C-alpha cells in the first residue's frame, strides 16, 4: 500500500513539474507575441492588403466601384477604431492564442512523456500519432482558412458592400477578432479525422457505419455548418459545408485504416493468449 502511495505522489510531483514548465513556456511565447506586436499586426492585415490590391487591379471590380460612385484607386477596405483599448485588448488575446499554438507541441511532449510508460507499446504509439496528428490537422485547418477561405469570404463581403453602394469600414479589433475566430473554428473542425481515428480504434465507429448512413451524415453536415460557421453569410456557410464534406471523405479512409488495424491487433492478442494457454516444447521427443 505504501508503495502505491509513493508512486502516486511521485506522479503528482512529476505532473506539477511538467505543468509548471509548460506554463512558463506559454508565458514566454505570449510575451514574445506582445513584444513583436508589429509583425503580429501585419500578419492579421495581410488579407486586407491582398483584398485592397485585388479590387484595385481587377478591371471588373474597378468598374463596379466606379459605377457605385467610389474611387477605384483608393483602398476599398479602411480600418478605424472607436474604442481606446479595443485594439490593445484584441492584440493581447491574439498574442495569447499564438503563444498557445506555438507551445502546443511542447505541452504535448510533456503529456506524452508522462503518460507513455502507462500504456502498452502499440497503444502508446497510437496515442503519440494522435497527438502529433491533432496538432498538424489544427495547423492545416487554420492555414487553409487564412490563405484561402477567409480571403475569399472577405472579397465576397466587400463586393456585396460595393454592389449596395455601401462604404467598407471595419473596426480593426472586430476584424482581427473575426479572423482569429475563423482560424480557430476551422482548426477545430479539422480535428474530425483525428476523432474518427480514435473512435474507430476503440470500436465505436466502423467503416460500415460511416458509409451506410452517408445520407444522414451529409444532412447532418449541412445542419452542423449552420452551427459552426464563423459568419452568417452564405459564402462562409457553403465553404464550411464543403470543408466538412471533404473531412467526412477523409474520415471514411481513416476509419477503414484504424478499424482494420484494431481488428489485426485483437487477432494478435488472441493468438498470443492461445499460445500462452497451450505452450509447446520446441524440442520434439526422439
């Protein structure tokens, strides 16, 4: 009994040490984000700069602005701020999220180092793969949003404003908050294949289940798109549904792989059990 409590206490001490180290790294990366606020602000401004250049160089869009009584040589999107602390607060939040994303691999390393000795070798390998895959899929979803989905959505919103002869003026804090929300939501949505892998590995999701009820799943995707879409416009909704459908197709392949791997692992376990129950002498009697 004393040995159990000794191991338990050592685990608590080790957990405390790793949490403390992770918190220190998070504070340092967040502080760096605040110190280098100008590159961070430029990162957020890139979609607006791209949109302004696009509306200045595209002949059809220039004509649309001229017909609306606007000067096509001026920036079509202009930022303003009416609250004294709004921009500073949103930059602090953005620095925290950047710090959290940068620190995530370090935190996952410590989580893995703490939990790996508890699991069987094959299970530990699966968990390690899931942790790494979760980070990569999140970064992939956020990057897809930043470089493709958000710029396309921004172009549509500005085009709609010009068509209605409305000037496009955004509060900088609200714009940055919207961009961060877009990236976080798409990053989280990209975790669906990782979740599917876990459910398939533990037997809660099978290839037959994800293919037999594809009609209901597709309907559910369009309903889910309404809930998780970061903006109320039609373009954002359709692009979110398209991403969800793509992830559903990827998840089908993931389920096939990990469900088959689960059955193979169970078969190996059964064979090992049979061998243990019926040991054979490798030396045959003469």
